[in-house]
C-alpha cells in the first residue's frame, strides 16, 4: 500500500479543496466489508481531518434512507443513511450530497461514512480514528499534524 505524507490540518485551505485519493479505502461493520474503493475523493478543510467520499458503486452494504438532513455552506444539502450489512446496522452512519454546489459537483453519487459508527475504516494501510466529537465526519490518520476541530469548544472556530 502507498504511504501518506505528513500533513498539517492547519494548512488545509478554506474554502475547502476536493482531491482524488491515491490509496485504497476500506470500511467494515459487523465483521463484514461495507465498502472498498480505489476511486475515492477527499475534502480538505482548515482544522478538519479529511473527509473521504467513495463512489456509490463501491459500497457493498445496503444504504437505507435515514431521517434528517444538514446543510454545508460549501457543499450544500446532505442526506443521511443507515448502513446495513448482514445483521449489523449502523444508524445515520453515512451521507451524500446528491446535488452538491458547483465547486463540489464531483461528489454527486459519492458516499461518506462516519468512522466512529463503523468497526474499522482504512486509508491505505493506516487504520482511521474518527474526528473528535460527534458532528464532523473526518477520518484521522497517523500522518496528520495540527489541531483538529471537533472536540468540545472547537465547533465554531
């Protein structure tokens, strides 16, 4: 697997950037694979861990519509899903931007997963830990440096 260079989240741009991912992305729930992709995209935003988006065609699990939506000033309106694989169910564990803003148009048809609601998520050979807190969906990998927002007191800075 390809290693990821060191990155400082404080140097990520605002407004955020969208870029392709060269590493294989894997997600697991209930001991079963949820998704695997070599065609993922990631969003990089100042003080955030990268958020990874996988083509829906690379999602093996069933995605069932979940209640509620949210709005991102950069990407637009998000819709949520429960993730079901075998007997395992993770509530409101994935989301999509079906009609993203022009800047993020390539995200249409892509799915992101909350790492904290999955058993495992991987970027290449690095196991992911969830971005702090329960609001943001970034994936923290060992190559990241800097202060990642999401912990109490960091949501609005």
